[in-house]
């Protein structure tokens, strides 16, 4: 019988010391902390705005609990990387440097929003000049698009890499299969970043990922499969950097499964009563923010007081973003005709 | 259209020449699709291009329609001008989400930040005894999609000018060829590159008694019908919209205002098809000028049968158009 060899690289928690040896500076680590806080407080505020203040309509899929992935990835590809995002993309947008006020204004449907209020929550991570290429609200569809963006880089001989974000549910779509296979077939500089947050709406990944691990599937496409700790920003950074280096060397795509957890419901209104008792509490112990705080303090890079200041600064910024969004105008309807076609 | 010594090409050759000239002119034009390289494409439209431009620019893909269109979209938003080939229009529904829900929305949903200079070429094989899963033509599905353009060339001259126009367009374009025309029609095609802008209909024949608006293969049937009708003393004007979206409604409406009668003809099924939109356009724009009800000459609302005599009976021909006109004058 023929046998498929499945070798998975597992990247566990990465210490501050190791991170520094990988090329990050103490300043980088502090900036990454600030970003994590920005993503977390942004989502906390968004949740309030929807649920308790009813100031935003439509839906939103919160990134709460998954922040380390966007922040670690964005740092690892800074200066040469692009992303394709998905429906749970607030964190991707912020991590790529789109200002919180533009993201917030987008959620409010205002013309000052990152895509003029035409996209809303599921399309906030679109700003090509910052490397955010597109955000698909159709599960899985961004995967082949990320491959194609990488093809353009390779074709022009540009030094760059594209990260296609998706979650466990998307790993069961046809687009996943076709996109990964094509990327491997052409050896494209793309990283398939699966944010395995354990759930696809109410479908648990432990059931839907029939082979046990998303990363195992990499073997079927002849590309490296990696499992990283998606709740440790440094583990994310390390895994992404390795994959990016591989891509830049011309060695093709990597599938990384970031193990994480969706701390909130699927959308803001989902109470997620289908989750087993105690699951959230278990994962809260692995919350990426306190974990990173502790590491930074233990390594003597900063102090609890200083981090508190950071949190307060960021909270103020987010309040300003809300004010900015609220005071902005809605685009005139007739202006819509200008963006149907180029 | 051209003078002096006319060079005659087939429809397939004309498309190939348009592709080749755009690839020569613009390095960012890249082809991708199944068996388009050494094989030359299922209909040999891309024959010789691999040899001329190499495998980086003429890219064979696995059988992955979603990824062909998806990757072409990704390349397009990064600044390439990809031309993706979907072998049969019947396979396009597999990739329709990519084309319709991704590509066609990108300009809009990015608030105007993205440009998507993408062409998806495909063909329909009605008339080739390919049965219900290899003969379909359903352009109306895609006409219903703002953000996407739909092109349906009928002659070699138009095919070359429109493929060039489609490649140079900064929007996603669905370019639907007709397989029986590939080697079934020949016509004059200038050697130098030329662009036909999308959204401009062409009056294929002038006339004064009736307007026949026809699409793709049916343009040729309409022209044959017009000759028949001339023998009977009826002067028919034949209009080819050439692009279905944007649709040059003005040319159609003006013609009907002049003739007072209209037949609309296309190879797709009648219900919800292209002919419905064409008829509605005429009703909206020229109702007061109509001397007779509009007649639609469209395929019957059934799957396409294999058996050649049955398929032949299923299809619409010049005689159906002649009959329609005779019924209204
Ligand atoms: C093709 C498609 N099917 C269904 C949906 C509805 N839907 C939106 S998100 C979602 C769950 C996605 O799960 P996963 O891929 O794990 O992403 P997550 O929400 O966990 O980030 C579903 C079913 C959709 N948007 N697209
Ligand atoms: Mg999930």
C-alpha cells in the first residue's frame, strides 16, 4: 500500500529571548503589545456599540482572542507582505496599519471609512497601499485570490509574499483545495494562514476537520504544514517568518495552522450556547494578551504600570475613533455610480 | 471596414491574433487555463502562444475552475492583465462565485480602491452535438451583474477588436466566444492592432422595414434572413449589440424608431434570457413607434439534446427569423 508521509512542524510558545534572537527588538515587542491592545479594545468597543448602544447596524464577526495571529503575521511580513482577509477581518485591518478611525467609520457606514462605507464589517481590511488587498465575505474564496496575487509578485520578480487568511471552516471548501493545489503547482510565494479558532459558526473544527488537523492537509499538496500557537504572538511571528523566508527563497507556499480560539460568538449577536461548558474559561487562561504582558514584564522589558499607560492611551484613541466615525457623513448616493466600474 | 487587399481570417485566428498582439504590446498580459499551452487550447485558439511567449505567460493549470478565475483575480488586483480561459461556458458556474461575487464587487466594495483588469474567455458549443452539459449559453445570468462586462463577438473583425478592447478595459470582462464560429466564419481582419470599445453596437446591415437585433451566432442567421427577406421586398436592419453589458440601448432603440418593427434573436433559452432584456429595451425606448408586437427568436426552454437532428431542431435558424418577420409585416 502506498503511504503518505505527513511531517508537521510544531512551533510552540516562543520566549522573549528567542524572539530577540530572531531579529525582533525590544521596541518591536512593545509595538506588538500596543497593537494587541488596539485590536482587543477596538473589538470590545465594537461589541458595546452593537449590543448596548445599538449605534452600528448589520453584523460583525469579532476577532477577540485571535489578535496574536494578525499582529504576529503583520510584523513578520512588514515591508514586503500583502494579505487577503476574510469576514472576521477587523484585526487584520488594524494590524496592517489601517487607522482605527477609518475602520470604525467603515463600521458606521461613513464616507471616511476605509472603503467609504460601502463594505462594512466584512470588508474593512482593504487598503492596497498598506498591503491589504481584499477581504472576501464568502468563506474560502479569498484563498485562490491570495495565490493569484502571489503569482503577480513572482511574475514581476518582486520580493514579496502574500498571506491568505481563513479559518477552519474555510479549510473544507473547494476553493481551499484548488487554491492550495494551484499555489503548490506554481510554487507561489504565498502563506496560507489558517486561524483555527475551533469553530465555524456552530460547527466544531474537531468534527469538520476530518483528518484531525488542518495542517495535515498540506501534505496532500506537497507543501510544508506547520502548527503554531496562535495565542502566542511570538510563536505566530516565528512560524510566519520561517514561511516567508521559504517563499522569498522561491520554495513556494506553506500552510500554517494557528491554534486559537474565538472567545466570542460567531457574530456579535450570537450567544454561542452550543459551546461545551467550561470551554471558554479554559481558553481564557490562554488569552494572548495577559500571556504576552507577563512575558514582557518577566523579561524586564517593561513594567505593569507602563503597560497600563499603553492601554489607557489606546482606549483614548479608540474613543476618538468612535467620535470621528459618528461625526462623519454618509457618502452621497449618486457617488456610488462612480465605483461600479473603473 | 478595410480597403484594398483584405486579409481573411477565421474567428479563432482573429482572437489568437488579438491575444498575441496584446501580449507583444504589454508584458502584464498573462494567459492561464486548462490545456492552453502545448495543446493550444481545446479549440486551438491559443495555439503557438506558448512557443512564442513561454510558460510564464501562457500558463497551463490543473482542472480547477475556481482557482483559475480566483488566481486571475488576485493577479489582476496586483496589476497584471490576466486572460483566464474556461474551456466551456458550462464549466463557468463552478467559478461563477469568483467572477460574480468576488471580481464584480471589488471595485465597489473597495470604495474605488481596486482595479480589476481581468478577462475570462469562454465559449459555447451549441450546434456541435455536445449535449446538455457542453453546449450551454447563458449570458443573461452575467448581464444581471453590475460590475461585470459581457462581450459576445460574432465576426472575426469584431472578435479581434473586442478581445483587445476587453484586455485594455480595467474591469472584469466575460468574453463569450461561439465554437461553431471558430472555424465556421471567416472575414476581413486588419493586421494592425485595433480596439473596439465595449458598449458600442454595430449595424451589420442597414434596412428600413424591420430591425433584427441578434447576438453571436444568431447574427449570421439574421444576415441570411435579411437576404431572404430582401428577395421578398422586405428591408431588414441587422444590429449586433456586440457587448451585452454595457448594452448600447440607444442604437437599438433608434433603429426600431426608424423601422417600427423588431425581432430579437439569441441562442440562449427564452425565459429570462438575453432576448427578454432586448425586448424590454425596445418597449421602454420605442413603444410608441412599434407597429407590431416584438418577436423573440430564442432557444426552447429545455436542456440541449445530443442527437444531431434533435439539436438541429432545437436550434434557431434564419428561417425562424424570416417567419417571424413575415408574421409582422
Ligand atoms: C460560502 C459560504 N458559506 C457560508 C457562509 C456563511 N458563514 C459565514 S462565516 C461562516 C463560518 C465560517 O467559519 P470559519 O471558516 O471557521 O471562520 P470563522 O468564522 O471561524 O472565522 C459561515 C458558515 C459564507 N459566508 N460563505
Ligand atoms: Mg473558525
